[in-house]
C-alpha cells in the first residue's frame, strides 16, 4: 500500500480561521467597538473568524456590555492589559472585576502581562541616560517585569476562580510562572508566538536602526538565545498550550515615528504567514514535538480552549471541511522579498524552513495550491464562540461546588454581641486650643489621624490608662488636648547650681 508523503492538518487559528482583538478606546463602548470590527471584516474576510474583546476601562456599563457580547454576539474571551499606562492599562482592582465577570459569564480572561507602571519609569531612566534607539525598548522592559505581571495575573485569576490565557509569552521566567500554576492545578494557558520561538532580542542591538526597530514589540524579544528552545520544550511537555503570532506589521517609514525616541516606535511584528513553518522547523525537525503535538499546539488546543471544537480543529463528520495538506520535506528560505505580507521587513529573514503547507482547503474549497491563492473576499463567516467551554469549565464548575461546601463547613455559628458599642470620634479643635469633650473616647487606632493609639478610655480619675502606649511616630500624645498646669521646679535633682566653680 502506497503511503502519502503528505500530512493532513485540521485547522483553527491558522490559515483557516483567525481570532482578532477588538480594542476599544477608553471612551468607546464595547458594543460600538465590536460593531466597528465586524463592519471592517465582514465584507473582506476570506476565512472564518472570531473576535476577542479587550477591556480598556472598567465600570458598571462595561460589565453589562460583556454580558451582551457573550449572550448575543458570540464572544467568549476578554483581554486586559497590564502595560501601556494612560491608554490600555488597568489597575489590579479593575482586573479583578473583569476576571470575576468572566467567571460569572463562563468566559476566558486573557492578559498582556507586563508591569506597565515600572516600565514607564525605566523608560524615563533610559531617556535620561541618552539611550534613544530600539535597544532602549528592551532595556526598559526587563524579563522580571513580564514574570512579575504574569504571576500577579495568575494570582488574581486564582482568587476569582477564573480561567486565564496568557498571550505572547516571551520569556523563560514568565513561562515558568505558568508552569508552576499548572502544576498546582490552576486553569492557566500560555501562548508563545512565532517571534519568541523563531528569533531573539539580540536584534535590538543591530547597528542598522531599521533592522533593530523592525523587531520592536511588547513584551520584547529576549536577548537570550536559549529562550526559544526553552519555550519549545514547555510546549512539548504541555506546560504551554498553544502558539500564536500577535501579528501587527509596520513599514519602516511608520516605525520611523520613533527615530529619535524608542518610546514612539510602533509596536508589532509579522508572524501569521510564517507561524506553522517556524513551529515545524524549530519543533518537529529538532525532535521536540511529534506530529500530533504539532497539530495540537497550532490548532486543536486553541479550538478546545475557545470552545469551537469539534467544529474546528478536527477532521470528522459534522466538522467544517477545513484542512491543510502539509509536505514535511518541502523547504524555503523566508524573505521579505517573497513573502505575501504588506510590509517591507520580515523578522525571520534568512531562516531556512523545512516543512510547508502545499494545499489549503476552507469550507471544502481549495483556496491555496502550491503558491497560488484563490479566494473570494467576503466568503468567510463570523464564528460565534460560546461560553463555558467544556475543556476549561468542567473542572472549574466541580471545584466551585467543592469550594462552597468547604466554606460552609468553616462557618462558625455565634451568639450575637449585645453589649455596649462606643462610637469613636476625633477630638474637635477650637482655634488654637484643643477641646476634649467630657467622656470623649480615644480615637480608634484604625483611623488615619490616630494611627498608633489604642482605643481604651481614660481611667475613672481622668488619667491616661497606663496599659496603653502613648508613643506615635508623629510625636502626638493621647492627652495633648488636655490643659496642663505647669509647675516651676524649685529644687531640681542634684541641687541648685549657683555661681562659678
């Protein structure tokens, strides 16, 4: 029996379907931004697509819009930014609210994990040191700040019992945080991208400004040649779950907005066209991934996480007729001169790839065949993604039942307190003199103006209760408001000193 030399790959989030990010401005409602993205895409899209929605501010209306999007518009994932203060970044308490709402709706929380507040200060420091080139972008965004934010997002997700998807994992230490959480049983997914798997941050130190600026993205590529193989190892052992691209390209004249200040360089690199070939070359050809794992991390895992499996991500009766025919022996060298993207630079320039798609089938139609594209604009469909993905929420729902039972077991039944309650108030001031009303209670130690004081009342005789400390960092004393009678000392200890010795 003749065996085909080709491999059939069923697709999601690759050539067959893309899931884009709707990013509202701070003043824009989620619904208006969603409608805007749909209007842009529906008449032009050539493959099926879905939408994530970013949350760039939080209030009660945002929560209501999230509910509408999940129940009526087919959105089941929402992204928050821990970077870009003043534009997209949310504070931790707002992130908590978003994650809690995702959990309530059965949606998936997504996060761009970087400590934006510290990065802003480091950017200022680089500028003061005279570092204005693209290397300043990397130097102001150290790996630890990605790891810290990743850990913080994981912690907030744990407190809200919300599933978390960490986009564009770019460093070993951030990936380690995800691995640690997964080993403890938390529902967290990590997504390295083609860029972090196929190149590194040494590019920022290239003498050519154009070359260095073309690699600017956030989080940045890490200046460590071992990062890419390390991330591939974690994909192989299941610690990381999927591969993406964060595709967002700019030409050199657009990147040149930051020619004198790296902070103004538009962030974004290419990756959609190269992702599969990069993952195959760096994963399968190195023996880190087998063919089934390659399909999982590029296709079926994402289909399960975002609840479109088995419609996507599988070849079976009832599934969409989307698949790739893959030639594992085909080769090419990536170059901006031959790629199909509308940009003048490719971050994988010169990378020799082994393993390529030769035919792409979408909805049963051949749309790509040995380099020839045959598509009709508007032929793609918007894909509704339902909440409560079974592979994500099945165990979370069970854990919630167990959690409620444990909390009820720890609840203590007590007799209600029926004694007196003293109202704690601040001594009033009358001009320069302080007045302490009769029977005035001592200010509570949990009030800002009385930090350091205990709240026992004075003794019956009116003196300070000696069981309380009168020390405060401010130097205030409990009885400062009381008028004191001063007494002149006639005979000080040791006797009087008179005359000259």
